[in-house]
C-alpha cells in the first residue's frame, strides 16, 4: 500500500474505533433506562437462537466467538436472567453428549426489547442526517457488512 493510502485507512479505522467507543459509552449510560440489560455475549447468543433454533451450546459458542468457559457463564446467566429463564437447555435426543438450546418466551421478549432499545437509540442519532447522507451511509454500511460477513466462519 502507498503511504497515503495507509494513512487514509488508518484514519478511517480510528474514526470507526472512536464511534464504537462512543457507542459503548452511550449504551452504558442507557442501561438503567431500557429495563433489559444484556451483555454482548448474552445478546449475541439470544440473537443466534432468534434466527434459528435449536442450536447446540457448541454452535452458539463458535457462532459468537467466545471460549467454552465463557459460554458456560453465558448459559448460566441466560438460564436465570431477570429471575426467569431466557433459554431452555435439553440433552440432544440423537447425541446425548450435546445440549440443545432454545429460547423461552421470556427470552424472545428480552431479545426483542434489547434490540428495539438499541435500534431506537440509533434512529434518534441517524435522524439528524440529511436524506442523501443517510442513503450514502446505508450504501457504505452494506458494503462493509458484506465484506465483514465474508470473513466470518
């Protein structure tokens, strides 16, 4: 890469990092207001299950990219989050070594509530952009999303 291109990419990466950092800080300040607080790993687990279930614990662990010990903590947390189970675990009938995981109705509601809260916060921020800026931003986000999706297992 040319030096100018490298500097340009590094500056862009820095802006994305700063945006991510601000987003984390904003989320932290909103935790008490949403009523549903999930860790990143907890939400990603629920999100995978909302898209397709049942999934094994191992499939979820690999899908969200955490270590097995971390996955055990996530499963325990989701089995008792908010005083009610958000997931239900059962031994796989075809392979007794595997644990199948499904969302409970409370888990579906928690997933949707958390997702809606985050989306409404983004809508509020993006509402300040002009229509042509939003369209261009959407086009670029889709390119980045597609590129990132190709890199994931």
